């Protein structure tokens, strides 16, 4: 199996447009209070109790992360996103919705996953990741044996890994990867509706809405850890 660290490199810009004054204030005032600390991690370190934990890998502007946190206030959520403008979006949702059960890591999700105990997570989300559609860039995709093996290691038995995308190249690649890991994950799909219709507890993101406006099909995959 590929070493999870082998893709622990971030590609692309860390920041897009210049932050407005209010956005910069969120980064200066709120982000330090929510930032995942260094060192070993668990629910008690992050939230002060032994609540269930969920991790979102690359949360974009934070709509899904904030939506899930609002749906399940007794769970703790860790959002990982390397890009500052996405972190600012999540901070706005956290402030506006009064969420106290979210912690943020502005960096590589692999760093956080490796510091969590094995079999400690109830859910892990990977929604609309960069597809890296060229074949020579396939090794940059999070959906590869090493990183997904780490996700399996950190999920509780019976825990769920959710993956969503609108990119057909990534769908084909992801299904191949997960098929090779079928001894570790059960795919919850009895009919096409199970992966073509968004579950009620899967908050919609702006990226997903944009994909649908462009006429793209969106796929929703749910895998349970054996």
C-alpha cells in the first residue's frame, strides 16, 4: 500500500482574493480560538469530552461542515482546508450560526488524521476534491490507496466514509480504488438512486449547486468500514 505521507504535499495557491476587513478580523480573532492544536488529538483535547468525532477533508467554503455541525450539536467536527479563503468562509458560517462544535485546521488533512487515535471517527467526508484529471497527476488525488487506508484506520468499525464529486474521471478512479479496498469497506448502494440522490443529512454546498447549474451529474458515495 502507498504510504499516506506520499501525497502529503499541497498543490496550488493558499490564498485567492484579498481579504476584506471583516474577513481579516475573523482570521485574527476567531480562527486562533478554533485552530486544531499541535500534538496528539482526541475528542477530549478538542472539545473537553468524549463526544463522537467527524472529519471533513477539504471543506471548501464550509457549507457542508457548518450544516452537519448544526444538525448534530452533540458531535465534534474537524474541518481541514489548506486555502485561506475557504477557511474564512467556514469562519463566517461558524460565527453566524453560533456553532461551538467545530475546530479548523488550515493545512493538509493527513496531518490531522495521523494524530487522531485509530478507530476514533464516526464519519469522514471527502466532497468535490480537486480531480486532477490528467493521468500523470492521478497520484495527487486524495482518493488513493494510501490516504483511504488511513481513513479506514481512523474510522470506528461501522463508521462511514462519504465521497461526493461531479467529475466523471474522478468517479471512475475512485470506484477502482474502493473496489480494491472492498475487504475494508462496504458500499451502500442497492440501486442507482442510492448514489444519484443526495441523502437528507448531506448538506448541499455551493460547489454542488454550481455543478448542477452547469448540467453536471453529481454522485454521492457512502462506504461503511468493516
